[in-house]
């Protein structure tokens, strides 16, 4: 990737990280293979406890651009700019192909703990609203994800929001117990989790999931029906045989 720093100076580290991420995408683009992926993930149990994760992933082209001129890609600072205190979560770095991924994960005992861990409702947090309720065997999760970063793009950016949106992937992922009876997700992934696909062109999305914990009613399988049918046929045959024997004795 041809460096373009000389033509478009990169922002200093002191600039707000959200703005930095957008600028990196904007200035990298003209438009190389730079990629940035952001994901908010929630695994919620029936009692409102569970596991929450915030995932940031960049490919090597993006990372090289960030680390030009001796700068360092600091996961703690990146997460802090989204309202996450890394001293209260576990951060794991992994590699997959040419992507480096940082996952900030924390277990929570109540849904209110999740909201505190991920600064729900704060200016920095991507989760603006979130609520969880259980009534009997029905679980309801609702919330609002907002990743509107268009205002962070400077007037002198070489490309606009439409172009930058092609290089940034944003998802919200929810995993709930029971049978999901209602939701507004965009798709279901290979693990059966609900996924909302956001873009910088549509960064504000409502999240809604209703799940039912009632065990499914047991329905006899085909083999059971076949077995019952055979049994009934045998019973009828036996009755007819007895009836014929009696008729035969009577005739004598």
C-alpha cells in the first residue's frame, strides 16, 4: 500500500479515537484494502446474567497505516474511546489471516451490570439504550445501537461517507435462551445468533428480541405413528381370527 501521509497528514494520537478511526479509513482509502470491523455482542441467560463483548478488528493494511511514523495501536485507548474501561474487562488479542482482533469481554450477574460495564447511554458508548425483562417464561430484550460517526469526518477528507462506509463493518449480535418468537434482526448466523448489520449510512438501529422459555410440546415422531398403525392392524387381525373361529364352531 502506497503511503499517503505526505499528502494527507494523519491526526495526532491525542485526537478523539473515534475521529481517528474514521480519519484512518478516509485517508487510507483512496482506497486501498484497509478494513475496520466493530461488533457489539451479548449472550444473555434467562436470569439476566450473561457475557458481553466489544470487538475491534483491523487488517494489516489498516494497522500499518496507524503505526506509521512510530505510532502505536493501543487497544486500551481504542476501547476507552468507546466508553469501555479495560481494567474491568478481559481483553484478548487474536490473529485470523491478515486481521488483528481485540475482544473486550466481561461476565455480568445482572443486566444492570452489563450496562455499567459498557457505559450504556453515555456519549461514548455505541449502546445508547438497553433493557431486559422477564415475565413468566417470556424474555424481552430491547435497545438502541448508534454508531453515527459521520460528524467525525473533516471537511477536507479525500472521500465522503458513502465511500468510507464500504470499508467499515459494524454488527450487533445477540444470543438468548429459549425459542425466539419475535425479532427485528437482519439475519441469523451459523451459531443461531441474531445479527444486525449496521453501516455508516444507517448507523442507528433498534434492537428487539422476544424469547419463550416454554419447552416445546412433544410431538410423536413418524416411527411412533408407524408403530401404532402396525399395532392396530395386528389387533384387528387377531379380533377377526377369533371371530372366524367362533363362527366356525357355531356352524358345527
